[in-house]
């Protein structure tokens, strides 16, 4: 992909390196492995990543470059074309099935070009981990986490903030060498490109090492919120421009008064909430304190209006898509979980969520709590409180904010939506589960960045 990266930099000189990484990541998500693949792109493939004119200019540049010269191919070999072998000293080596030993290499030329300063420290991995890899078994979760810590410690020694593109390429190396041990699968189906879970774990490790912010229900003592490109991820309407002559402040005051006195009909509330969407985003993108957001936009924390807002934000109705995807994929997921020893799993949305958390070895109390546990301590990130059978409440930042919800699908949809509406990162204790919901169940891209022009 180094030739692709070079073409992007040469064509779009105004792009910062982080933006180049985002474009590269999107291209890899689309299946691009070399410069020749880029000639099949269409401008709409980069919607939400680049403005239309930049997209067309870049695609035109890809088509004008021509074939990559022999000897400098940027082809990256797809998962499944490699066979893993091990040297006598235990260091793994990978040989292409159609190559002689003299042409053996770890990955495609471009991937090694971009990551040649970092070598996976196989010799540092625990013996138990290496044994599992040689025997083509899935490593234990604690051994896999240990491996991630070792990799990131070496990587961050020379690069304190490795980009996602670099992490994806390292994750791809791991999967290509040991697909039986690392490939992301649901039943017989490969999830995404097969290495997203490794990328998420590496990102979480980077975040843990670089964590600068503590969690608090108060804005007191917090650093001022800075706009980060990660705030945009998954959003197609993150911060629209308010129309000239807008009377949003008057409408906001009207909604606040109506909430206290129950003055407006549901139809009128939906209309005014839709009209003030841009004003809501201004508040949400500049306010860290959830209680203050609730005071300014109280209706936003009711299920109907929360889901309406989310639909505008990410471009599709979460509840409808979640329902359709569970009907389509729920049976496959439940059968897979049962085959792995997770009993009692059904296609009920919250039951399915619990099964995924259990299988991935994450903490169920981060996303799902019973009333008794909630009364003792609530997580700071969005969660569902099971009040009684068929009765649910939601909480975020240790604040319970909604009336009783009687539908598990609505509760699930609202909980997931809050992460996007309030610009909240997935908690490390449930990141794999939420990433799976995002990527496989809802089929959302990891990166979809809005640029205002």
C-alpha cells in the first residue's frame, strides 16, 4: 500500500497524515491491496471520507499512474494464501504456497515497506502462546492480551501514537501467519477482513497507555474537550451548519418549558426536535456534562427522540436495522455461541448481547446490570439496567435518564445509539462486543469521517 499512500500524498497535498491514514484504512476496508485495485474505485466509495471533488481527483490520479513497475509491486497477499511453518528455534516463518523458499517473506512488499521498522517480537511471546499457535489452536484470552501488551510495548517504544493503518497491517501479519488462531470468524463466515478484533485490542492498549482523562460525572477538573477525528467515526451528519436566521434558542426554550408542563403533542415535539438538530449537535459536541445536556435538551433522552436523532447522525434507523440484522444473522450467531459452550442463548436482542459478551470474555456488568447491582454502582459508559422482566432503564455517566422501556430491542438500540450521540468511546471492558455489533451486526464501517466544506 506504500504506492497508494504516495499517490494520495502527491495528489491531495492539503491532507494531514492522520487523514491519509483514514483514507488508507477505508481503502483496505473496501478490499484494496495495491495500486491497480484503486482503478476500480468510484467516487461514492469515498463518501464521508473525502469531499466529492477530492474523491474524483484522487481516483483520476489512481487511473493515471498506470501499472506498478515490476520489482516494486505493492500487492498484499490475501488471508488464506499463506501456510505457517516454524523453524527449529521456534521462530515462525511463512511461505507462499506457490513460491520457492528463496522468495519466502512475511507479508506483501508494501506492508513490509510501511512497517519495516517494527518486527513482531515472536521470541518474547509466552511458551504457552507459541504452543497454541503451532498447534493451530485459539490462544486463551489472557495469553492473547499478554501478546498484545508485548507487541504494543515494542511498537510504542519508537512510536508513541501508532496510526490505525499501521496497527491493521501488524494485525494482518498475525492473521496471515496463524489464521487458525487469530482469524475473526462467526461459524464458517469470516467477519470483515478477519483481523478487526486484533486491531481493536491494540487500539485499546494504545489508549490505556496514553490515557490522559479520568472519568467523572462532573465537568470539574476535566481538560477542555478538544475536537478529535475519532468523534466523527461512524457519523454522516456530525455537525451540520445551522441555517441563517435560525431561532433555535427560542425553540430550545419552548421544548424545555413543554417538558416541564407537558404542553406539546408528540407530533409537535418530533417536529421541533428535528428542526433543532444542528443546535443539539452544537451542545453535544461541546459539552461533557451529561446532566447539563439533559437540562438543555430533555426530550433527547427519551427513546423516540434519541433514536430519531441517531438516525440523522449516522444515516440509518438503528432499531430497524438491528431488527432486520438479528432476523438475518441471529440464528447463525446463536448456533455458533452454543457450539462454543455458551448455553441459554436465544435470538432475543439482550440475550444475544449477553452471549457475545460471555464468549468474548468481557465484563457483562459494563453493558447489562440488574437493579441490585445498579443500586450499588453504575459504569460511566452507556448501559442497560434490567429493572424487572420486560422492563429496562438506561444510564450514562452514572446517571439514570429515561422512563421504563418495555421492549428489549428498543433498550439495545438506545444503549448503542448513546455512544454515537454523546461521542463516547467504547469501554475497554466491552470493546470487542460493541465492535462486533458495529461491524458484523449493523455492518457499519469503523471509519466514516465527515469533512465540512
